[in-house]
């Protein structure tokens, strides 16, 4: 009996000894592995871990060109004719300097919030070069990204770009007749004849087509956010092109109603109430601004007008239009508001229709504003009716020239 008890104790101790031995071996192997890893790591050269991209600051001036090459697979001007390709071309600083006579003040043709615009020449081709401070890289890239992808007859064409230490440059097609603003507001003082009624309806249709394109016909939906008469350019035939995409914003088609801006941008007199009050931004923001453009085409007035009663104050063109629109006799009310440079050469019925479109665009509630595609359809009918009206006048030279001679 004593021998049997002793055997049982030996058998019970054996598994414990085995388990402890295995644990010791495992711990020894782990210790050796860790030491080898530490020794190997100490032999490798020090490698700096890249910073999180979200923590990066605005790219330095010298790295702008590298960023351009990374995001935009463009070609240098040496490789291709910039006027025979849809892809933007990278110009050297010397090339943009030579094209603009080193940005001679005599070549300056425009000035905006993001830079100066100069007339330039590449061979026999005229170009427009926007010179921006390097600190405006956000606006530079916003415009570059959109115009690299958008190609439409009613959107100004980007030819290429360049980058230097202190400035960024965008190179566009040159649009000969300047901005619509110059042709509407004291045109004679700016060397232009007043626009005829038919020219105005054609310009409205062209601009609407350009805006509709970026809203509905591009892979991504864009909101321009700065539609105004100074950003609508006229070519040699008084056909309109939408320009200046520095504030453009990409909007997902699925969640457009939930899109908000981080800050208020745009031009006073063109801003819809939801943008001012809530920073809400949709394609209907552009529709509202386009309603102001239509009001300017009808009246010849600026978006903000100096108050005759108080010289230091301004009032909105929207207020003037709403006051005229509320009266019972719209035709007689509008006749007091229509641009006097038209000298009664307009079909009042079509003016009334255009006014109604303008007022729908200027609805307080974005949901009450039409889409640009609907506006396009209505403008097309007005333009055709206006052409028929002018043809009925017997082919007056003024009618078909697009301009009215004098005020």
C-alpha cells in the first residue's frame, strides 16, 4: 500500500515538470527573437516617417510645379501645340513673361479678387494670362481642376499654366469683347455700343448653357458660386462664355441638399439668402445669381445701385425688380425700368417673359427656383420669338448687328 501511494505522487508531479519546461523554452525563444529584431533594426539607416497629409501646410511656392505634375498629367509647350490639344500645357516663366511683355501695365485687361489678367501673344495667337499670388494656390487649383475636365463652347477654355516662386499663372483663350458688365453698365464710356435686345437674349442663352453644362453634363456636379456679369465674357460675335472658376465647388449629386460652405464667398448683390444666412450651397445658388444677371440684361443696371435719395447708400437691383413685378400692369411698369439704351427697340411681351424667369430664379426658397435645364428651354423660346420680332421690322441694320447705335 505504501509503494502504490508513492507511485501515484511521482505520476502527478511529472506533467507539472513537463509544462514548466515547455514554458521556459517558449520564453527563451521569444527573448532571443526580440533581441535579434532589435539588433537588426539598429543596423538599418534612420528613415523619417512621413507626416499625415492632413497636417501638411499649404504647399511651398517651390513645390507648386511638382504638385501640378502629380495631379495633372500635362505636357510642356515644347512637346505639343497648346492650341491643338484639350490637355493643358505647362508653360515656363520665361514663356508667360515673353507672351505678356513681362506683364506690361499696358497689357492689363482685367482685375479680380484673385489676380490681374494680361493680354499676351504666342505666335499669332492671342491669350489671356491671369497672374495670381502664390498664396492663392487654393483658388488656382480649384480652377485648374475644373477647367482641365470641362470643355464647352460656352465655358472659357484653359490653355495651360505656369508656377514660380511668388506667383501662379493661368493661361486662357483670349475673349475679345471683354465682360458682359462692360457692355451693360455705361458701355459708351468703355468703348462699346449698347447691346441690342436680340444680342441680350442670345447672351442669356449662351451663359445659361454654360452653367447648365457644369451642373448637369459633367461627371461631377459643380457649383460656380460667383456667377455675375463680370464673369461672363463676350467673344467677337458677342457670344458668351462663363469664366472665373476660382470659387467653384464640387457637389455630390446624391447629397446636394446637405452641402454647406465653410465660409461665405461670392459677390454682394448676387448671393442667395440661404448662402448668407446658413452657408447653404447648391446649384440653386447659381440659379439665383443668374436671375440677377437676367435683371441686369433687362435694366442695364448694376446688381447694387446707388440710392438717389441717399448718396451714401446702395439698394439691390432685386428690390427694384420685385417692386416693378408686383404692380398690376407689368408692361407699363417695366417700360420705366427697361434699359433706356434700347431706345424702345424691344418686344415688350418677350421682356415680360424674361422678367418672369428672372423673378422665378430670385425666389427666396431654393425649391421654387427652376433648374438651369428648364431655364434653357424658356430662354430658347424667347430668343426665337425675339428674332421673329426683329425680322418683322424689315431687316434694320441695327437689329442684326447685335448693337444699338448710341443711347
